[in-house]
């Protein structure tokens, strides 16, 4: 390594390469289960078991709980491999396993509540600020119904979003918190009926007056400032990252991996389909499109890795990540879904009439990719406006960075 010690938690480490290889090896099983995953509207239990056995849920989990505490780019490169074969499985892995990172920034008692008897217990989430909160002695009373709790049937706890009211500000997003609730205190409402990402099982979660102690809440401003209660115990550089920078990649990286899978499907179509007198693989337009998609995929991958490399360099050096960089990183994440939908649509069109038939792999992938645009973190406009404003000299206007 030319005198430079290898980062044991980074992308080039032996453990990272083993994890990525394990994800790659799951391809045949994921493809075999994909139809059942879609039909049953949940990731196959064997897939969740495979993820556990491979250690994927441990990638961002603190070492004190048997986790690996790897750099985020390792986790997301694993997700890219999974998404090439089943985007729903990769989506659930992304949004569920990233919660093992967030739990580490809660007060340590919260982690002991969840993992004290079994550190493999999983957490789902729905962060929309729709909960109704009453401040009571020792904590809060929480009620409400939250949508889009992906992978909820595989989890025993849930992170739910709400704003804590004050006399001066009944609804001020600076008072937003994530509330940690056990399965005994919420009901899963089976209502996931969608055209894409069916296998994520993103049902509603309903809570009726559950008591949530103070230590099972996390303030969004603590996440923005990177000054979290959990850092008293989990002080590794990984847990000094801004919450939203880590989380948002969980809802766009599966989209990018699915696009890579779509490119492979497009290439297979081109081998047999004819465009007039020539094979599609000889058509200059088809070749140009394949090159555009491949180059775009590699660019978006490199951007993700570069951004996390830069953030981890800052946290390892004990330096704050510049706000102007965080604004750009947030935009870089949000734009992924839009770019992937556009490129997937081009390939679907180029595949001709066969692409719109039921059973078309390209169509199924396109609908999954399209569905990912619905997540609020992938609505690029507000992040583009904020990024542009900062470039023009305005102050950052978004604390979800």
C-alpha cells in the first residue's frame, strides 16, 4: 500500500470485498424468488435469512453489538449488487439495515432496548411528520398512521416521525424527532397495492397513544449538527456523519442497481431483436444508447463513492463536513431516481413492442424504478433550488442535509 495503511472499514478492505462477492453470488436465488416476492408483496423470508447470514444487516451496525461498522460506500455497493436482480429486496435491505446506523446515534439505552437480547432484531420506518405527540412525564404519547413502512413484516420495531409541539410553535420542523416504537405498540395495516416495488411490503403502521420514553427519540437537529446522544458510546467516525446523508442513499441506490440490471436485459434483447434488416445489436442508435446508460451508471456510482469518501475523510480527521458540500451531496443523491427513470424509459422504447408485454423484464424493472421517484427524498426540485441558491451566495435553507 506504499506505506499507507489500508482502511479496514473501507471499500478496498478484505471484508468489504467478501460482502460484495456474497451479494453478487445471490443473483440466481434473487431472480428465482422475484416473482414470488412481487406476488406476495414482501421480500421472501429466505432472502432475509440470506442477508442475515451474509452479514449485510451488520455492515453499519456498531461493533459493540456484533456489527462491522463499515464505511457507507461498502453498504451501498452491496445494495447495488442485490438490486441488479431484485430491486424490492435491495430496497428493503437498504431502508431496514440503515436503521442499524441510526439506532447507534440514539441514546445508548435505546439500542439496549432493541438489541439487548438479540442484536439481529430489525427496525422498519416511516419518517413523515404525521404523528400526533403529547408531552408527558418521562417522554411522549404518540398516535397516528404512517404510510410506506418498507419491510415492516420482517421487523420488531419501527422508527416513526413526528413534530413535538411547543406553546410557541405547534408545528415547527426544527422540533422534528424520530420515535422508536416496539411491535407490541403498533399495528401493520396491510394496504400496499402499487404498480412497482410491490415486493417491498411498504404497508401502513398505526399507533394509538403509545408511550415513548425520551431516550427512544432522536432529534433531527442533533442529526444535522452531528451531535447525537449515541456518540457518547458510538464515537467512531461513521457515527459522526449527518443522518440524512446516510439515509437518503438508501432510497436511491437500489434504483441505480436496478438500472444496471435493466442494461443487462437490454443487451440480451439486442442480441435477438431485429430492427428492419439488421440485428438490434448492430443498430448504431442501440449501441449509442447502451454506451450512454453504461457511462451514466458508472458516473453515478463514482459520485456516491466519492461523496462518502470525502465525508469519511472529514469525520476521521475530526473536521465538520462543509455545509456547501453537504448541499451538493444531497442534490447528487436526489437526482439519481430521475436520471434512472429517463434512461430506463429510453431502453424500454428502444426494445420495441415486446417491451410492453406482460412478462417483459425491462417493463418490470422500469415500473420499479419509476416507483422509487415517489419517495420524498427523491423529489429533486427543492434540493436543486437550495443547491443553486447556495451557488448564488444564499445561505443553506435545508436542515435535512
